[in-house]
């Protein structure tokens, strides 16, 4: 049974303490939440809350003019262990938060919350904040999506990438018409400027490698429809699933590693098919001209501006505006990691993560989900291994396989213990080790079940013995049956 | 890209090439790519065509965590960077190049799959990297390269030197393996074509149609990756990927005895445009005059230029078609190079190449045998040394004391011998020798072997087909009859620039002999099952009768109504109205 413990500190600034506190500050309290995944699996979460009032330093920091400055000033005063949260309750009339905003979530692991009258109301608000900043029931269910009965999973839950020890990110520029367009993109600079900061932050979660390629004569699998009104070409939403397949054959597999690949494709349409726009389900053009494919990556269509003079000589030189492209790709990357900022209630204000691309609490959000997913993966892997062993009685388990299994079990147990102690980072590391060990054991070549001679074939070989031997036995059985029948009919015939 | 074509009097040679052109500066990196194709019609009526595509990447693959690819294929680039590959040469071949009749090949490869790789000195576990590399390549090219393991890998000491830039030649960084059983077909060609920047959509590669290419006497496709000098001063390094494809068509039998050919007849396609990414794209047709009878041949349309060079010791003239020259496509929308013979050609022989070789298995019975190699030096007055590399699987146990080398009736002592005996199920025999070939001579090398018995699980499917022994490799610097000029490697056509020539008086040749097919004593694999069936049946029959004997109950039979005769008699009596018996 997995228990997720979130250590939280709730700090009341003067004038924000609700009237109906059960005890004088400081005191501790535990809130529970039960997340049920399926009939047999459920995860409980504990929010260990410590209520206290502000210290002098914190009061000084909260006196800043804006929430952003206050957040920056408060950061050195907080507990910065992963998974922990610090929430500052500011008076209802505080000018720190803009009008109409009740919660401000900072760049790190803290939030400012506007006070409400009663403790119950405050706790309800705190619950919302903690769900945004750590995990929600749906993010945990998405992490355990393998165990959820098929129909009950929301499409969003299937979008998130599976937890893995590493990911390969490939940016591909597709130029189907090199005769008309010479496309240049400064991918190296763009990766350094936009992608690297995010990946540096995410390096705690997994290893990332980034590369890029340019593919020529790579066309989409769908011919776009010509729209006379706008004199442009349109790709409708329902045809998008067919777009990827022919392109994917050209992308090249990641032969050198086993990590999942995230593909981001920039498609410069052929001259005869431009401009090209993507339509959503309602027929309206998509503003970003991009779409993503769950657990696979994203595609963006980049239209080349038609030159003013029609006599402009071909090929046309195109320099890709990387800021525009990377904005879309980074948003898709966040989406694929389940870090979308769209599902936040309107009265929440989220600080933009700035250059780092990712706030500390978003990282925690990812770690919670991945830790739970890793634990589930390990238990599935070990269960299948056990089932295999049950099925083939004479399979040989080598010592190294056995030790990997033991190590996986020990690591997964330690991960569960650390989760229940609120040590998120240690739990994540342990769960990663457990995944590595369990996969190593499961994919050991000596466990290939085809290596073992199945019993039905042994039986087939001995059919030439069994069949002729069975014939007289069956015949005599039939004879016995016949005789007993006769015997019953004519009992008088016997002496 | 550029393309050039040349015609020989009898052998015609057509080369399509895209050589390096002016590079485009791009983010501080200059990248160039080049393609070339070569077609050689042979005296027997065969036409050989060689395609060469070269992609040059002016970047250091081994450094930098983030890799950005433009023309160089990412799959191979990642491989080279991740596994510390210094040089990679992979060839997949169907058929055998008949050097004796077809002349010196531009690039020969042994039948089946051949892979040889130099690793960087930084690679600590070369065997592991080699295993990993062959597995990945087998995935990329859909070939069974994953069957390369210690039992068919050797470390040659002298035969395979790096073709690109190399600091040292510590041969422990080299691995060489041949899989003679490998069958090459469309599934290997498609991934090979996918590595080209333009794929098979534009440029010379549109001619590569699988149904024509595999309807041929010889098909060989290869990938060569090596580091080269970026410019003449050689201060910086570039990576070169060369994709070559050689195919030999038999036109004499399919073309009603005529030796005329055209691109359309060969590939059932014509050239319509160039790959817009190529900096050079040329077709070369071999139109070298033989016996001063130049007028015998006619190429159409008129070539854009004529190129003369000494290639492998022969003076050759090539008609060159530069596809990047816009005038070529002005008159007609497509280019269909044609070659016609003005009068019917009688069997004028192709000159016998200076160096050629033959190999066969001798002996009888299933216990011992003999491998014989014949090496011919037809040079009228020059002797030259040749390095012979033999790789023999462990299940043929070589007796080294039976090794004899005989030239002109006398024993010929090799000046260098490297022999590594096989270990059962661990590694093959490796025999390398440096042999001096006197002028105008035949050298016969024989070595005896004994056939080993395999375990029953070690036999491949269809073991009665026999076991292949890979081609032996001959490497030599052959003295040239005609003096060669030094050429700028970047400017000369691609087909002259893979092997470095040491000086003007000799040229490098690498030849492969025929692969051998040896029968091993093969058990009857159905025997165990037959034995089981037979014994089981016998046991079952015995059991059945014994069981019958034990379980049958015996009754005393009452006398019956009589035999058949009596009943018949009664029937007759009934008819007659007489009472029955």
C-alpha cells in the first residue's frame, strides 16, 4: 500500500489567522486523501501540515511591494527539500496579490494565499493549492494508467510520457521541397537558449539527449484540402492521425539507445501546398499551426512567406524564426510531461518560471507522478516474472538474475518507505534503481521461455508409443462394457 | 552534383558522379556532398554500373553532446559518435565479381556481408563495442549482421589499413568479419537509399530501382565512413560517408546479342533532374579507345566534356555529363545516355588483369580436404608482393605444416606469416602471408584441413547445403604499365579517390576470391525421431499382444451349425424340397 506524505508548512502573517483555530499556534495537523485507481489499488496521501506564525524575517519579506519580490525574498528562508511546500497566508486585504487573485504560486516551493474567515474555508483553499503544487488524483491515476480499466481513462491521462530513465529528444526539420526552399534553422543556438535550461532542470528526473536533423523530400501522409476563400491549404483535425506514419519511416530509429524518443517536427510545406493551416475540430484554424501526438511528440507547420515579386528566383532562402518555433515545442514538451498550466482555477496566479523554464514545484509534480509510476512498473514486472516462473517449472534462475530481483524488491520497499516519510527525492532515486534492476532481471536472455521444451511437444514425440498402446486397452475396455451389458440382460445364461 | 561518362572500346564504362563542388557556408560549417555513378560494359556483353554518393561533413563527430545533422544521416552519425568508430566499411554483396573476365573492379566486395571497423584508441572494450555495433548495423540495414560474433571475427595485422586519416595503426583496434551466407535483397537496399539526403526522389538515385538492380549478375552495395582532411593543408578533419553500389547487367543474353545499352534499358528510368542538395552530380561513361578504333562507339547525347585519366594502370577516356550544367536538360526534359556500336563486335577479348586469383576445395571424402588458391601475376616484367588473408572457420582444422606455396615449380617462401590458430567454438583460423609474385607467374598455395564434427545444435538450417568459407582477401600494390599523374583528391572523380595511391608507378588493388562451400559430415537429423517411432511401435506391438494374452478369456466353443459347404448344401436342398442335413 503506497502512502504519499507531503510535508507542508502553513505560515500565518499577522492579521491573517482565522478566528476558529482549534489550538494556539504553532500546532500540527494531518489531512488525508484517498485516490482509488481500480477496485484493488488505491493510494493514500497525507498532508502533514505544520501551522505557525511568521518570523520577523518573513514579515519583512512579505512587506515587499509585489508578490514576485516577496517570493524571491522568502526563498532563502524556506525548507527547500523536494516535495515540501511552504504556504504563506496573507491578510485578506493584502495588496501583495492583485485584485481577484486569491492564490499566488511562486517559482520555488511556496505560495501566497489570501486569508479567508474560517479554518475550514482556508483548508479547502489550501487543498486546492497543494493539488496544483504536488499532485492531483488525476495525475496519480494517469501515472498508474496501466492499471486503470480501459474505458475509464481520460484522454489526457494517456498523453503523458511513460516514466523512463532517459529520453531522447529529436528536432527534425522536414523540407519536402528543397527545389523551392532552402531552409536554414539555427537549431544549435535555439537548443542552447530555450531547451537546455529546461532539460538541466529536468536532469534530476531522467537523462536527456538532444539532437536534430534535416530531412528532405519527407512528405506528410495526407494531401491537404484547398480552400478557395482563404486561398490556402487546410489540414483538418480528423486527418491528422494519418500525417505521421510516412514521416516516421524517415525519422530513423534510435538504434544507439533504448530510451523513448520524443519527436518534434517542423514542417515547411511544399511550394505547391502553401500556405498550409491546421484546422481544429470545429473548423477554426489553430493559432499555433501545430499539434501534438500523445507519447510521441509534436508537429508544427511553418509557412514560408510568399515573396512580393513572383519572379523571385528559386530556391527561396528561408531563415526559421526559432523563438516562435521553440515556444510551441516547449509548450508541447511540457504537455507531454504532464506539466500543462491550463487546468489551474482562474483565481490562481502562477509565476512564470522565467529562464529556467520550469518551477521547482513543477519538478516535484513530475517526481511524485514518476515515483508512483516506477513503483507500479516494478511491481508489474516482478509479477509477470513470477507468473512466468509459475508457468515453466524447470526454468533456471541464475544467481545474478536472483540478486537483481532481490535488489529490485529491496529498492521498491525503500522507495515506499521513503514516500511515507515524505522524502521525495530519495524515494524517486530508489524507485529508479528498482526499475533498472527489475528490467535487467526480466529481460535476462536466460529467461527466454522458448529455451525450454514445452510439455505438449514431449507428448507429441511419444505419441507413437502411447497410441498403439492405447488401442488394446481401449478395445478391452469396450469389450468389458459390452459384456457387462450382456450380463445384465441375460443373467440366466450364467451357470 | 556532377556526372561523367566514359566508353572503352569494348568495355564501356559509365560513371555518374556527384563530386565535391563549392560548399555552402552554414553556421560556420561547410558541408558538401557528392554523388558518382560508373557503368562498365564488359566484353561478354555485361555492363557494370557503379554509383558513388559522397557526403562530407565538416564537423567533429566525436565531440559535443548535442549533435545536429543536416546531410549526414543521423542514424550513422549517432553510431559513430556513441561507439567510438574511427572508420567503418560495410558491404553487402550478391554474386561474385569475375575479375578474370570483367577486369579489375572499382570496388570489389566478397559475396555476402563484409564488415570491417577501426575503433578510436579511446575505446576500452573493443569487443563489446564491435558486438554492439554489428547489432545496431543489423537493425539499420535489415541484414543478419547480428550473427557476427567471436567465431567469425578476426583481427588482421596487415591486410586492412585505415583508408582515412589515422594517427596509429594499432591493429587491436581493428575488427573484420565476413558472413558469406548472407543473402542481399530489397530489404537491404531500401535502408541504404534512405541514408541519401535526397533519398531516391531526385538525382542519380532515381535510377536505383530494386526490381532492375536485383535482376543482375552481380550486386554490391557498401557504406564507407572515414575521417578525411578538410582541405589540402589538413589542419581540420571532416567526416566522409561514401555509399557505393555496383551492379552488373547481362545485356548480351537479354538484348538479342546486341551490346548497345542505354540508361533506360538498364534501369527502366531516365534522369530527369538533379538532387538540389548535391554540389556535384556527374555521369561518366567509359569510352576509352582500344586498338585506336574510337569510331566504333557512339554515345548520345553529346557529353558536356571528356575526361582522361589513368585508372588502375589503364589509360581511360570518359565522356562526362554534368547534371548541374543547365544546358543538358535544355533540349530534352530527361537524360537517357545511350551507347551504340557502329558495327557488330566480334569477340575481342578484354585484357587480362595484372592480378587475379582463383580458389577451390580439393580432396575427397568427408574427413580431410585441401584449400587451393591460385594467384596470377600477368605483368610481363615486374614482380610485386601481395598480402593474402585467409579466414577459415574453426570446424575446418587447418594443418599448417601442409602449407605449400609453389611458383613456377619452385617453393616460394613468404616474407611474412601471421598465423593465429582457431579455438573450437571460440575463434576462427587467421592466416596472413606476404608473398612475392614473380613476373608472369602462377602461384599455387595449398593447405590441408580436417573436418570437425559439430554438436547437433550447431548445424545451421539445411546443413546438407554445405558450410561457407569466406573469400580470402588479396591486397597488393600493382605496378602500373602507364605512369599516373598526381591528382588533387578533392577535384578528381570519386571513383579514383577511395584508395590512396602511394606514387605514380603503382596502384592499390584489393581482390576477393570465390567463397568456398564445404560439406561437413552431417548426421541424419530425423534419426532420433525415427528411432523413437520405431522403438515405440515395437514396444507397443509387444505390449499389445502381451496384454491381449493376459486379458483374453477363453471359452469352449460349442460345435456350430456347420461349415460353408453344409450350409450351401442345405440351400440347394431347400430348393429341391428335400429336408436339410
